């Protein structure tokens, strides 16, 4: 990230500690976000959207239902991220919002890079390049893809 973006996120962390949670730690938040990402991604992959009722708003749940139903099985399989397969995690953007009633909200965009064994095409037209990693020797190749996900 750029030095300006790095400074801006550190400033927001200070504001979060001052106005929301004095014990806020980005390291602890990141650990929890990784766990949440793993659980939610598996539920999305398995189409168990009813279990997300308490985790996302009704509006987001409706959009998820529509989008998940349109995905082919192999792309839906690629959504699942085992916590041990998460290779890298970073925060993307931090924002503080106020609603019409004066309530304050924090939004943190997290980016996850994870390995997944879904049967994806080598090239995805018009999309991001899918990197492939081969584990094992020639007789027992296991192809995994390095994928990225953004969760807010």
C-alpha cells in the first residue's frame, strides 16, 4: 500500500480506539476476521445461507441468494476457504460512518488470499488471473489455485 493509505488506516485505528473500543487491536481483529471469513465462505459454498441470518443484513442476504444461485458448482466450490489455507490477510480500507440518527459505524475491508482446490479453468476471461500451484510429484499432483476475496 502507499504510505498515505498506511497513515490513513493507522489514523482510523486511533479513532476506533478513542471513540469505539479502547482495546481495539488490528491484530486481534484480523484473527477474528480470518475465522469469520472461513466460516462464512464455507456456508456460501455449501448454499447454507439460512445460517447467515444472524451475520448479515436481510438486504445483503437477498443479494447473496441471487448471486450464489447463478454460480456454476466449480465457482461456488472456490468460495470455500479453510482457515489453514489462508496464505495472506491485509486490511484494505477503514471507514467510519454516521447514519441519520447520529449512530457511528466502523467498516473495515479485509482482503484474503487463500489456496483452493476447486476445478477452475486456467484462464477466466475478463477476470483476474487465477494462479495455480502444484503440490506433490508427477504421479500425485494436486492442483490448487491462489484466490483472493474481499470481505467488508
